[in-house]
C-alpha cells in the first residue's frame, strides 16, 4: 500500500511538468522581471582587469594594422584580442594556459572557415560548418572549462570569416593577423597575472561544473541542431549574417536550466534592441576608422564591468561592439544597414533556442523549473 501513493505523486509530478506547463511557466510575467534583476560581480577586479587587457590588445593591434599595408585585416586583429576575456576566475598560474589554448582555438576558427572560401565550398556547406562549429566549440569550452565568455567568441570568429572567395595568401593573412593579436593579448594577460584576485576556500569563484562526456555530447548535438535550423532559416529569410542567429541560439541554450535559458533569451533580445539603436546612431554618421577604434576600445572595457551584473546590460554594449567589429572587417558592405538584421537574427536565435530547449528537455529539467517557479511565486 505504501508504493501506490508514491506512484500517484510521481504521475502527478509528471503531468504538472509537461512541456505545455513548462511553456506557461517560462512565459509567466515573473520571468520578465527576473531577467532585469541586478546581481553582484563575482570579482569586479577580475572582470575589470579582463576588460582592460582586451581593450589594450585592441588599442595596440588594430591601429598598428590600420597603419600597415594590411589595413584590411583590422577586424581579425580585433577578433584575436578577445582571447584576453577568458580564464578570469582561474586559480593562480592557471590562466595563462587557458588563454593560450583559446589563442589556438580562435586561430583555428578563423582559419577553418576562411579555408572553405579558398576551397570553393558552397554557401550551404559553409552554413552547415557554422552550425557544426556551434556544437563543437560548446563542447571544447565546457570540456576544457574555459569559463566565461564561453563558445560565443569562437562562433563569432567563425561567422566573421564567412566569405565567397579567398586566395591561399588571403587565408594565411587572416589567420596570422588573428594569431598575432591573440598572442599579444596572451602576453598582456601573463604580464599582469599578479593583478588578479584568486579564488580561495573562503571566497570561491564560479567554475564550470563537471559533466559526463555523454551529457556534453548531448548538449553539443542539441546546440548544433538549433544552430543548423536557425542559420538556414535566417538564410531563407534573405538575411546576410546568419552567424548572429546562431549565436543567439547558443547564448540561450548554454544555460544550465530552463529558467536561465529564458532569462538569457529575454536579456539578449532586450539588450540587443537597445544596443542596436546605439550602433545605428553611431554608424549613421559614417565616422572614420579612428573614432570607431576609440569607441571599440571603450566598449571592450565597459562590457566586462557590467555584463556580470546583468546580461541584458552587457548586451547593450556587446551589440554595438559586434557591429563595429563587423564593420571594420568589411567596411564596404557593413554599415548602418546591418543594424536591423542584428535584432531580427537575435530574435530568431532566441526563439529557436528556446523551442529546442523545451522540446529536447527531460523530465528532470521541467521538474526543476516547476520547483523554481513555485519558490519564486512564494516570495
């Protein structure tokens, strides 16, 4: 007789954690309010330092290339500088190894997609590679425990490298520009290692949780599927930057729980809308490259100061930074006209990411959301 009530409770729990109920809980107005809540930086010192290191790398590498015969590579120098954002919460003397690995993977990201243009791959094949890269880099980041900002940096590099045709010389130029800037950023991180706060038993920093290989492979496959759907949907809609849609899906799906996925979807969408308006105001003035570089350096620093407080606030600054980097990489084709597309692609990515997260969720995921929802409603 004792077994029967347990079965009944289990059955009721299963029914209350259906996908339909999950959608209703995720769309509850409380989720919108929660997405706007401000948090505390785990270490403002480390966040500020990471932003400053990346900003210095941009401030040095981008102007040097602009004044050189290879000024067309400034966008790739900016991409390389982003590796300074990784490993900020690593234990003492561990960060240099993390950043050096990121140098490698950022360089591979640019080289692999650029090489497809030299090899004559079709646009369809390039988009398929982009979707695969989303799942692959999520696997790399979680398995190697790179931490924030996660796979989005590498996916951004893959997407920024998509083009129709390149010579082998152009492929190598892009690759070397990325690698050189990334190595310079690594040297900055090594030289300023002693300025970081380090985790202690009394004050632990956020860490990437241990996950089984099978679970990481499932996460990667799920992300790759969502990216595959959204990049081809973006392409079918005639949009020119499907990588932005893929990044939107990945940003949503890399959260550990369904309510975090929803928060990310709302935060990324709201932040992108505001940030896109700021970018449009700037790009509509058709500024020369030097004001753009100054703004890019300032944004790179400020992003890291605020993004740990609220992801939406970070996206207000990330969006113009990403658009400026895209503009620097292709000034002739990327201007104020690309701003609305950033919003549309982000919205597509957020929607597809959430749909796939719900469809492929398991009962434990949905029950955890149910418990979280009840706890929040009791407050």
